[in-house]
C-alpha cells in the first residue's frame, strides 16, 4: 500500500481485496451496529411481548427474521447513501441558488424539493400498502383513496411538504416567528377535521390525514430541507444558521394534514362516483389480517418503488445544479456512489418492510385484543387486559423514541443552543414520555372505538395557548421534536400495529396513533420549557433583590 518513491501524487494506490476488507471492515461494522441497535430493541420488545405476555408464537418467524435483517442492511446503505449522495446536492444548491436565481425561482425549487423528498421517503410505502386492511363497505372513501388513488394521495402529501418548504424558506428570509405560521395552520387543520368528522364517510380519512404528517418527516425530507435552509441562511447573511432549520420540520408535518383532508373532501363531494361500489381487493380485513406477502411480488414492487422514489429526485437536483446554479459537484465519484447506495438501500429496506416489520407489527396488533376478548378462554380479565395493552403502547413509544438517532442529534443541538439550560438527557426523556403517552392514547382510541376528533381537539386547544406563552426558542424545539420522533422504524411498526389492532377490535380504521404520538411530545417539551424558565427566574430573583438593596 506504500507509494513508491518518486511516484506521482495523483496516481491511484493499488489496494488488494484483502487490504480493502481490512480497511473497510471496522467502518462497515460501525454502520451496521448503528442500525442494528436502532432496530433490534423494538423488534425484540414486540416478539418477547407476544411470546411471553400474550403466549402466542410468532407466525412466519423465519420470513420476519429475514425481513428484519433486510431492514437493517437497507437502512445502513440508505443512510450512508443519503450522506454521500443526496445531501451534497442539497447543500451545494442551497448555498449557490440565491446568488444565481431570483426569489420566486428559489421558492419554486423549495416547493419541488419538498414533493420529491416526500416521494423518496422510505415510510411512504406503508401508506400504499395500508389499503389491504380497510373494509370497502365500512370505509368506502378511505378504501378508495388507499387502493385506487394511492399515487394521488402521495402527491398531495408531497404538495403539502412542498408548501411547507416554501414557507420555511420565506420564514428564514423574512425572519418570521414560527408561531405566526403554526397557529393559523393548526386552526385550518382542526377546522377541516371537524368538517370531515361531521359526515360518516369522510370521518374515516381523519386518522389517515393526521398520520400522514408524521410519515413525511423522515430521513430524506428532514436533512434535505434542513440543508437547503441552512445553506440559504448562510447565503443571505444570517448569523444563526444553526437555528435556521428549526420550524421547517414542523411545517412539513402540518401541511400534509390539510392536503389529505382537502383531497378526501374533494373526492367525496366532487368525485361523481359511488365510492361504495369500488372493487374489493385480496387480503381485505379479517381476523387473520392482510394476506401474506409473496417474496416475488415483494422483490419486484420494492425494486420499482426504489427507482421511482430516488431517480427522479436525483435527476431534478442534478439539472438544477448543472444548469441553474452552475456549481460543480465536489467529489462526484463519491456522490454517484452514494446515489447507488441510496437506491440499493431503499430497495432492501422496502423488501424488509413488506416481509418483516409490517407483518410483525400487524401480528402483535391482532393478537393483543384476544388476550382479554378472545373467541375462547381469555388469558386475563377484560379490564386488566385493556390496561396491559395501554401500558404496552406506552412502553413501546418510550423505548422506540429513545432509540431514534434524529432525536439524539436534536437534543445535542438544543443543549448547545440553550447553553446547557436544557440538558440533552432531559429533552430526550421528555420527548420519549410524550410519545409514550401519545401512543397509549392512540391505543385507547382503538380499544374503545373513540373518534380521533375527541382527542385532537382538546390536545391542540391546550397546545395553542402554551405555544403562545412559550419563548421562540422552545416553540422551535418543541414543535420540531414531534417530527424527529417518527423515524423509518417507528412509523411502519406503529401503523401496522394500529391497523392490526383496529382490525381485531372491528373498528372502521386503525389510523391515529401516530397523530397522538406527534402532539403529546410538543406539549411535554413546551411544558418542561415553561417550568425550566420559571425555575431560572426564581434562582435569579434573590440576586436582583440584593442589587436593589
């Protein structure tokens, strides 16, 4: 491996396969362990709960085990490809676009990036496959959207994220307070929610709409829009570029809610067709859940989804960089290798999601109610069983949240910004507690068949005044904390769990758990911020009194 004396510095060093293995093995091992430590704890929790507490074996255990392994490998390739490939595109464009384009062009680019990033989200495929759980007779509109208009649904979610990215860029340029955008957006979402809930047919889309906001803020959308925002903040001369990204994640989780609600209401009122007549599909709801996924169809659909998600976004970013910004890529070989890793990673992840994570979550969700309300003999009493199920949801949310790497990154940033006033561990446990409470409330909603509106309205009516009296820093932190908790592992597992539990409890639909898991951590963080502020004021009061004397 040593370079011969007198050789050209630009010459490539020849490395044997054995030497390459020795060099790369520690790096690959660390990346594998990073994803392994994220995935395995929550998977082990679900398996042990089903085997030990519910006394049920895991069906198709080998297939699920293989799927979980694919998820780990897929995430390893995907996250590394994101770092090497997509992120450099966004950073270069974010830094160079303001100098080479007008403000409308910059805003238009942000809008299109929001749409493209949403299409590339690994968790977005969960919504496409969720339609197999919906009974067309009981929820015709929801069934129609998920099974016959799934592409339109994803595009609408992407448009919502695009509008959020556009407004986030404007906020950076105009230096707007986040609350100025949050309050009217939440009020509009709640108003549409109330309108949709007044009709039995449109009420079925409320849970899907609010869960869509959580699905969008994943490993593609968040870093891309943050890189764009930080690059733009540096280009326009903002000194606090580290704070520039705050708020974009929040808006990206709110506007898709409005977009999906408008889509559902529009299809119902202007669709011009009898939604109850839409055809049934294989594997629709039953006590056994959705039909098993064949490996062949999973391979093909995963491969097609990966190319459709990544390739158009990369082509768009490359054209903007080459013909509009006109800045060459640094280290182009690494970038294109990263793009290849991203496609391969998403393909493997989707394969593992369809054959491992989603079936596991669905199995646990279906099995849970039969512990206290089975066809035969119950394992435990009904009251105790429901309590155990709610506690299960809390512990699952708490543990999964602490394992999210995005939350750890946010907590480190928050500790830096608050100069140690809000400790990293305190923020992480506060957010995890909020997510746990949220998932417990979502499970309660399914267990008792309560409308999601009766949870959303009180919580957001409580949240808005807390937001109004909180400092701008904690508003940014609190609202963004909800977005970073819903990662590529939590989202598919929670949605599959909710759909399986909803199917077993014979409710119309099993959405809404993610919606609860998004609002509760915001309340928890803002409340903790207000308490920390009061405590700081009390500590400063004696000093001020002595100075007055």
